[in-house]
C-alpha cells in the first residue's frame, strides 16, 4: 500500500492565502475538505477583518480552519452567528518585497 493520503481524509483543513494590501485576499491552496462555497465564505470573512487576519503584512499565510456553528437560546433566537475560526500556523513574505 502506498502512503498517499486523500485531502478529504485529512483531520484538519489547511488553507494557503495570498494577501497584498489594497487587493482582496484569496485562497490559493487547500489541504482537506473544502468546497467553493466554503472558500467564498472564508474569503469574505477574512477581507472584512483584514487587520486581524493579516497582521504580518503582505505575504502568504497558512491557516488551520474550523467551522463554528451558530449559538441559539432556548427560544431559537440566534445569540452568536456561525463563523470560520482561522488559526495562523505559518507566514511567508512575498519575494519581491
């Protein structure tokens, strides 16, 4: 048997994101379970909270991601909306800087 692991069998999902100030950040690599809709949601959230996500400036970021479900009270009213939790695991400056 070979040692190849299917991305959907990974325990964690890792995304690679390219960020350059002034341009929308975008996902340029994925290891794990991910569909286009999920990528769009994550990119939207990252670009809305740019200062927090990209504190190291221009470059490529690796994030471990996890979906956090919305919280509801006993009457079914949403207390906290669902979101993507991103944990930065690596950063690399762009070569041209």
